[in-house]
C-alpha cells in the first residue's frame, strides 16, 4: 500500500508539473489577448460614452463572428493532441495545416458579409443614433481583421496541440504592445477617432497571424514531418466535420452573451456602456481562468489518444480543484478592486457607479467560472463536442427567460448580471459536471 501511495503521489506531481508548464504560458498569453479589448476600451472610453457604447456593440458583432469559429483553436488543439498521443506526428501536423486553411476559407467568406451587413447588424441592438454611428465607424474597419483573427485561432490551436504554449505567449505580448502603440497614434496622434482604434488593432492582428503561421512551419520542420502546405480536400472536410459540434456549442453560448448586450441596450446607453466595460473585465478574467482549460485540452487529448483512462481521470480532477481555487482568488480580487476599475476607462460618473455594483455580482461568479472553464476544456480535449453542443442549447433555454425577467420585469442592470451568474454560469456548471461524473 505505501508503494502504491508513493507511485500515485509521483504521478500526481508529474501531472501537476505538466499542467503548470502548459498553463502558466497559456495564462500569460490569454490575459494578454483581452488586453486588446482593454486597451481599446481605455482609449475609446475617453472619446465619450457614445463611442464606448459603440465599441461595445461593434465588439459584440465581431466577437460573435470570431467566437463562432473558436473551434478552429479548440478542435485543432484536441485533434492534434490526440494524434500526437497516438504516435502519429505526421497526421497531427497535416490536421493542423488543414485547420489553418479552413480558417482562411471561413475568413474570406465572412469578412465581406460582415462589411456589407454592418449597418443591419448594428441596428439590431436598438441603440441611439450617435451610438450606431460610432459602432459603424469601428466595424467598417475592424471587420478586415476577421481573417487574420481566424488564422491566429487555428495556428494557436496547432501549437497548443503540440504542447507549445510559449510561442502564443510571445506573439500575444508583442502583438498587444504593438496594438496599444498604434491605437494611441491613430486615435490621438492622427485624430482618427474610434476608426483609428480599429486600424491599429487590424495591423496588430495581421502581424500576429503571420508570426503564428511561421511558428507552425518551424514546428513542422523540427518534427521532420511537414511536407506540403497545400490544402487537402479530405482534411478540410474532416476539420469542418469535427468542428461542427463545437460551432453549435459556441453559437448557443454566444447567443447568451448577445442577450446580455441586447438587455443592456434595452435599458439605456449608460447600461450598455457599463456592460461593455464589465464584459471586457469578465473576459480578461475568463481568459486567465481558461489557462487550465487550455492545458486540459492538450493533456486530456493526449491521454485519449494514448487510451490512458486512469491518467485522464487523475488529471481532470486535479485541474477542477485548481480551477475552483483560482476562481476564488480572482473573485476576491475583483470584489476588492470593483470601486476603482472604472476610473481608467471612463470619466462618466454614472457608468463608474453602475460598474461597481455589476462587478461585485461578477465576483461572486468567479469560482463557478473557474470550474466551468476547466470542465469545458476537459470535454473538448476528450472529443465530447456533441454533448457540448446539446449542453449549450440547454443553457440558452434556461438563461433566456431570466434575461427577460431582469430587463422587462425588474428593469435592472444588476439583476441582469445576477441572471448571468446564476442562470448562465450556474446551468453550465450543472450540465458539464453531469457529463464528467458519468
């Protein structure tokens, strides 16, 4: 028995080190990525509340398009990791290349559609005329960044599947610094307003996409298996088929987030500006908590490929415990800083006041979020895309009535965020835990 305990302890320590080796660079990269949004919000926020609200609506449109394609990163990570775990590195790289080509095709189709339909998409939110004008000024430029953003997702997924989370970190840090510099130059130096912020972000996104693709080329040469960059029809079909359940899962979850923007827009300009800032901060923390989920996708995917059930179970519950602990830490930090976080982003006292209460509610949801994001990563790594698609639909059906009650019934932004934490995050935790326990 002591020998068994010792072996189990050593295995746990080894898994813990592997998780940290992947999660720490992923954590730093993931908190750097939403700094694109934080930088945009801080710079645009000082142009006025309508500009900030316009950024919130335009950002919601772009985030919807890009997040629908998150399977390019998540699905590619899982499939590449599974093939590497099965000892098939050539097939793993081939799968990754086809994922990048799929990103190019989707971006080439979606970019002109977003640009042509920009006004109808913005008008759906029912915002005031000045807010609509600001949103269109941003979206008409930022829409050009869709293709490089999708390529970034796919290339990052390949590298994560190869258990390289350091390169995406370097790209995120340098790209974010470039984004901030360009935003300041275009918005204030050249006086281009909110459109200048979009120009700076697009340039930074193109730079980052090129760097990440080159990193995949280098990784393939290092593996000695990268032979051709030509797209494979069979590979494209396979990547699209594998990504369809994750696309459906993302659509339903994104619909929930859009309901938040719709609800805030219904309540007023201050409310939608407040929700833009709160969602930006929530996203920042979500990406931080999602670092363990990134490790989960790669590690669980490898164990699935190697058919190591025991290691998979041990790693899963270790990461769930870590996610819960980190969620408690981020929740306490968010609650403590809530009265001050609005200061860098907006001079509007109404928005600052509303933001404090909303962030206190969001702080309560952080431990739940920590568990949810880890379980999401575990199930993606395990190839449970179909279950996640159904679970996302269930969450949407649970969440939508609570949004209606908060907006139409209570007419309160605070209650809208209570619905977000309890009905959205709470129901996600239930359906994901149910699957893991089966």
